[in-house]
C-alpha cells in the first residue's frame, strides 16, 4: 500500500531531537530519508561512549545513514550533488551555519529549483533573539513554560519531556509537507523555517487568557488548571499512587458529585457553572480528596471511567513503555539495542494514521555512516574515484 510521501527523497541533516523527530515523521510518511552526519557523528551520539545511545536509535529508525564532512570541499560537493536529486533537505543547525559552510538554501536551490529546504531553530531566522544559542531547556525558560510549571510556593520547574524540541519538529514537518503540496501546483520548492519559541507561544493559551481576563496570570498552579479556570482539574493522591481528574462539562461534574456522595453540590449556587466551581476549587478538591482517602488507583479509575468522568492514573515511564494501548496502536516497536543497557529499545511508531494504509515498517536506525557509499552511488552516481576522493577529503 502506498503512503503519502512515497517517492519523496529527504536529506536529513537534523540533530538531537527537533531535527531527528522531523525526519522520523517524514520517514514514516513514506519518504526515503537519508540521515547525513559528520564523520564524528551528530551531537546526540556523544551521550554514550560507543556512539549508539538509545536516543539515536529512538529517532532515526527507518532511515539510511551517511557521513559527510561539510568542512571539506569534497563533503560540500557531495551534499550539493545529492541535493540536486532530493525533494527535501532539513537541518536544525544554528541560523546561518549552512550559509557559512557554503551549502545554504541559495546554493542548493540554484542547482535544484524544486528543493524544499527546511530549517529548524530555537528562535527563527529573524528577530532580536535569532542568533541566540538555543536548546529545549533555554526555549522552555524563554517561552514562559518553566515560569508556569511548578507549585505556587516552589521554584519554577522545567517540563519533564523535551516539549519544545518535539513541538518544533512537528511544525517543521507540517511546513515541509505544505511546501511539497504547494510544489504540485507551482513546480517550485521553497525555503521553510520554524523557530521553537514561536511554536511554544500558542501553548500558553490558558495563562494568557487568564492575564487578559484578570490582568494578571497565575505564575504557577501546580497540577491545577494553568488559567485557574476549571475545577476539578488536579492530580490527587490515592492509597497507592495518583490519579488525574478533570470535569469539562456539567454532566462530568454531576456524575462526579453523585459518585462522591455530594449530589447537594449539583445545580446549587456557587457550583452550578464551571466558572463558579473554579472560584471554589479548593473546596472542590477537598471533597474529592475525602472520597479518595483509602481508595486504590485502579479502583478509582475504573469507577470514574464507568461514570463517564475524565480521569487517568499517573503512569511511570516503565508503565508507558509497557502500555497495552500504545502497543495496540503500533506506537511501540521493540528493536535490538545497538548499544549498552537493556537488550531492546522501544522505538516509537507513527502517531498519524491513514485509513487503508498499513503501519510503516520500523527498522533499526543506521550505524554511523552505514550507507554512505550505497547512497552516493545510487543517488549521485558516484563511482570508485569519487568515493575515494570523498574518503580522503581532497
């Protein structure tokens, strides 16, 4: 069965998480993705002594891998030769780095007007921060994410996952696919750029809305709603763990109040609307906590889900990688570990599903430079002489 990007060739110069995940999505969409690394490997390889940490295997599955030294003339020429035949080139080096190396958009598009060139960065190509060095942590800090995470009486806390990197990757993939769609009408490629900082601003919808409504946004709300506009909305302790409970609609609240034996709070002044309950969120939480006292997580979740109340247990990372729902959705693929540690790496699958299209086959990430000669011979037509010149860097 064909996939949406079958026949599309991608040169993936992505590194760490933003670039790596963008390339992974394109691979799962059907593109032939060639991971291009320097001979010493991309940055994330340094997280293990052997150069094959789980992160590399996690984000580079189903790609081919080559090495090119872009500081050498031969390496730059090879990239230009490959780009002539490519549909997409993606990279997330610092803004301007590829131009400094002499292989930026202007050079590569001059040889291939159909090329979609995609650049991911921390702050984008323009604006006062465009030249700031950026990683997920610094963008979390700049974007307000850290300021809004944590409890009111504690220090600001970063989000656990690398949300800025991955949100930036998804937006970059969307930009690439949009440019490819546009190319079907115009016949020409386009330069696409995404700054992670830009991607984070819409995530502040709740606290920004609170600022608009009240002229002051709550800085940190713990596990309560970041705009303090919904109650119940919290993570509550049980006898053996934690459970998240939220009531978005009136029917949710009615079902929950009935379950905790507080039907008297249904339809009465002060509890008869979402906004009213939000003003009494501490009281609402106290009632829920009293009902949870002595109850176990599984019991609570089963009971509330049976009542139609949105809730979930707080799962550990180990719980998640063994989750039956993710397994059923094709989201966990256990591949042999190429490095040290556990024998398998639970590589992620494709979150986007297409009716009538089988799940993509998930194959092991390439070893560093594993397909260099194969790819250059196949795509750029390199023979022994050109390959030898590339090896020597002449």
